[in-house]
């Protein structure tokens, strides 16, 4: 197993300082860059562990706290194991914060994160990879569509609201995407019903985007997150295989 170094970093943005976690192989080489977008529960030990696993596979991984406008992580205090049914007040805090991350703010921040990675001594030059979870899948789609020349691959897992009726739905970015995409949808996900999966696929196909979408049977929204009640070990490992395959071919 490759030794990994993880550090806390601060990234100046137009709206403040975004705290983030940077993980990379513990050597003096440069490695392909990956921007990892958090789920709604935010930057926490489990996501740092996911970044470490990616770094051990040979990547330089940045995980920004996309809610930085509301403070440094943890923006919302969480128990060690998250069960929203037992702690409904967690979403009462998170939902308003998430809504304030408008598409305009999100893509502006994305440009800053990409600039930071481009200047990072541990990262190679060239297009980066994206992976996003829950709300992060939508952020990955928007980033790939806004900065097509800077993104080689993007993946989204148990993403929510990716193809809604809203005029600024993430799927409307399809025509601008040049990256190769992969989606691992959950079949028990109220935030991405079958009609949205179909609408997303259609938009990507019509735009000629290289992509693959799979529906993971028996998986719930959040299946990759081991510190939550939604975790599904088999689906999570399947996600790692798909993600590393995508990045191995494109980065």
C-alpha cells in the first residue's frame, strides 16, 4: 500500500477562505489531480479517508469544504455515526446551507479549486478528474460543463436532483461536457427517481458525451458513506472499482 500524506489547506476564494483537505502519495513526484466533492454531511473523517484511499492509488486529491461561507468544517456538528431518522435536526441545519450554494457560486468556486490544483506542486499538469457524492455529483456535472478543457473525467455516485425540470438543472450542462462520465446510481434513491435517470441519459446521449450509468441494486442514497446508516459495503466497493477504472483510463 502506497504511503499517503494528508494535510489541511486553505484556499482563498472571491467570497472568503475555503478550508480543504489535500491527500497525495508521500513522495516527491507529481500525480494526476482529483477534485473530490463532498456530500451534504460535509468534510469529515470519513471523506478524508476516501481521499486517502484515492491518493494511495496514485492521485493528488483535494476535498474542499464547499460550505465554507458558513464556517470551517465541521459546519454542522455530526455524531460519529449519522442516522438522520434518529437526528432529524441535522437536515434542518444542512438544507438551508446547501440551498445557499447556488449554481453560480458553485461554479465560481470550482474555478478557484481547479486553479489551486493547477498550481499545486504535488499535482501534474493537465486536465483533472472529478468525483462527487450526493450533492457533490451535481457539483461534478456543473464543473465538467463549465470548465470542459480542464476536466478529463467526472464521476457521480448516489447523486440527487441531477435532471430536474428546473432550467438550471445539472443535466442541462450536457452540451458543454467533453470529459468521460460515470454514474453509479442507487436504485433506492428518492432524490433521483427513474425518470430523472432517463432524462440525464438522454441529455448525455444527445450531446454525444462518453458516459456510462449503472443502477446499483439494493443501494440507498448515500451507499458509499461508511459513517452513515445508508452505507452498503458491496456497493461501495463496486464504486471504487468503477472510479479507479475511469481515472486509470483518462488521467
